[in-house]
C-alpha cells in the first residue's frame, strides 16, 4: 500500500499557502507527485446569471473582467507555487513513471470548479483541500464537498497554518459506520508507518457496527498497535470532544467518516460532528464516505 499521486485544488493565495506546504510535505514523505490545480471560471457562464436587461456590451465587459480577475489569481498562485517548491526543494515537472523522488506541477483548467475537482480527484490517491477558514475561502469549501460527495476518494482537510508534521501520530475517529471504515481504509498507508496510533470512540458518537477493540485487532494484522481512548462531548458538542481527544493524544492527523450520521443538509442546518470538525479542526483531517 502506497500513495503516489496527490491533488491540491487552489483558488486564492491566502488559503493555498498552508495547504501547499502540507501537500509538498506529503509528496516528500511518499516520493509522490503533487498536482496543484487552479480552475478558471468559464466567463460564458455569467451570461445566464446576468439575466435580461443588460446590453451586449455590458455582458462583454463582465466576461472580460472575469477573465482578467481569473488570470490575476492564476499568476499569483503560480508565483506562490514556485516560491514554496523552491523553498521545499521539490522538483517541478510532470510525474514520470519510475521516478522515485517528490515532484510537483501547476495546472490550470477552465470549467465548473466542483465538477472539475470531483473528476480529477477520482484518479488521485488523496486530494488535499485548503481549510475554508483560511482566507475565508468559500471555493475551498465547495471543493471539499465536491471530493467528499462526488469523487469516491478520500480528502485531506489542510490546517489553517503550515503543519510541522503529518502522520506521525494518528487519531482514528471511530463510530462503527461504513463511512468510518472507508476513511480508515484510505488512511492505512499512513497508519502503517505512524509512530503512534490512537482510536477515539464515544457512546454519544457510536453507531451499530464493529467496536473500537475490533478496530485495534484489525490493524494489528498490519503490524500496528493502537491505543484505545474514550472521549466525551464538550459542552454537549460531540465534535468538540472528538477534537479535544485528538489534541490530548498529540495527533498530527485524524481520520474520520464524513457526514455519516445524518444528511449533509441536516448537518449544515442543525450542525453535526463533521460540520464542527470542518469549522474547528487545527490538524490535518482525512475524511471519506
């Protein structure tokens, strides 16, 4: 089990920097390739949004303004990409068969961001998404949900600030669901080489399924010994207790099933564990469904 290809969709320099550092750290860890992807909005899509009542000249100016702004963002992100890859001493260029060193590339595409990200993520081992709160990047949240719901592949929520390490101490958020199992399967390459692993479980978080003890027994077949810890809600918030448990363990990465207990819409309206983690996590979080 190995990880060879990472995808990192970016939309603004403010939110991309920490995620870029995390992505290059992972590329160096696995001698893998990191594809940094900027998606330019199709200016033709603003025409139906603009609606009636605008002259052709006005619509043309709106399209030109959209293209100028997109070009400016792409240039800024490309500059950041080259600066960080130089700092991290990572080769810039397309991935080559048999290459056993980290590499990175910067790609620009045009289209609907959620659709393009979901499609590209389907052929990536892991997609890294900037934290939506970093630079208040709404597009990052759209990319995150596109991967979770439409790619069939795992996503890693990057922290707001560049991490010092990823995957040395892993916390497994376990609630017995198929979604948690899917996230665990995606994280196993990291689990197998971690220095310490902890399984976090709670009566308030658990659903019918295998127990934390059974999870520990399962990963023992991969040569990994895991500690089992029980966490409890903080101020009646399960997600807060989960994150506190990960911090107390000293985790630099957490894995969990996403939107596994209720629908995404219900979580967005009423709140839930996934939503709380997305809004408050300070460590990298690997999610899957």
